[in-house]
């Protein structure tokens, strides 16, 4: 009889697990409300299922419903207090809530944010995400409420022992935040030499853009393209060219290549490439072509404010 019941119930258990496994895919599709409902329905049947509670917290987080996310992660901590990832997610949700409210109210939360991350770091000496969170937290907090470059560097050192690439990127972030661009550039370059991932290249590119060094930004993007062969990098070159009014012919070619090879996995909608082409033709005082491209951009994304502003600029040529 027991064997029969096990055989009978197994398909239902498998089906219910498949429902839960489908939630991360809903996140990828940005169907956050549906993911929330799926997790809630699952918890009606299995109210103590930790993974379902965690996924529900994640669904609330994606929707910026921070209080609900916090409550779910708090429930997880009560059930499993030694799980570092639960403390990390709890701290992250608290931190995001702090950013969404007034600075005065946020002050009352900062201590809990720090405590959650420190607990996660204590519980798991190999938890990379927690150490990244502590690097950023200690750099961004004013000294009067616990901010500390030395503590931030301490966790960057811990990161470097776990992952040299993450350590270099963390130090690049610290020195950039602390207005030491030479050191920041050096560590971002070290990260590229050590890891060479697209993330490493992007960190250096964005650094050059913030430093208003478009020539270096384009050179770095071209190096990334040579290594990774990603169509999205064509858009990045076109964007830098358009924003800084330099290497316009190269920017135009790259944007046209981006559009010719576009797929949804490239990330940036085609409308933005049309907008960048409109910018380039505006720089060149080519009103007809600029209007053509900005009208195409507006046809696809009519509510984007910068598109409307660009059209006004073009009409004044």
C-alpha cells in the first residue's frame, strides 16, 4: 500500500516542483506579478517551503515592494538563522528600502542593513556577493554613520582572496569613488588582464565615460569586441561617438551594424540605435537624415523624453 501511494503521489510532487522551477524563468521574462502569484499559490499548498518563500521575496523585490520582500526574507531567517544567503537578501532589501525613503527615515534602517550583511559574511567566509555589498556600503555611507574606506578595502582584500577579478574590480570601484582615477584605472585594467570577461571590459568603459575620456572608452570597447564578438558592443561604440561628437563615421557604421544584426538578446532596443544615429546626423547638420532616424525612434518608443527633445533640436537646424 505504501509503495502504491508513493507511486501515485510522485507525479504530483514532480509537477509541483516544476511549477516552482518555472519562477526564475518568469523573472527573466519580467513577469514579476505572475511570478508572485505562482509563488503565493504554491505556498497555499506548501506554506513552509523555504525555496517558495525565497522566490516570493525575490518577486516582491523585483517589483520594488520592499516591505513585503523584507518580511519574506525575515521569515526565512527565523526558520534557518544560519543561512548566509537569507541574511544577504534581507540586508539587500533593507538597503533598497533605505534608498526609497527620506534620508532621515533611512538612518533608522542603516544599522540593520549593516548587521545583516556582516552576519552573512560571518556565516559564510566565501560569500562573494555579501563582500561586494559591504565594499559598496562602507564607501557610500558618510563617516559619521559608519562609512569607512579602510573597512571597504578590508572586504575588497577578502574578495581578492576568493576571486582575484572581483578583488580588482572592488578596488577599482573604491578608488574611483574616492576620486583616485589613476588607481581605479589600474585596477580595472588588472581585472581585464586577470579575467577578461565582458563585465571587466564594461567596468573600464563606463569608468572612461564618467571620466570624459571617450577615445579611451572606444578603444576599450573595440578590445572587448575583438575578444567577445558581441553585437551589443557596436551599439556602445555608436553611443560614445554620438554623445561626445567624435569619430562620427565609425559611430554611424557601428550603429548600422548593430541594427543589421539586432536580436532581442542584444539588450538595447533598436529605437535607441536610431536615436544615436539621429544624434550623429544632428552633429553633422544633416537635418533630413536626422529627422528620419528620430522619427523612427519615436515610432517605436513614443514616450521617451530624450527622443522628443532631440527632435526639437533637429527641427531648429
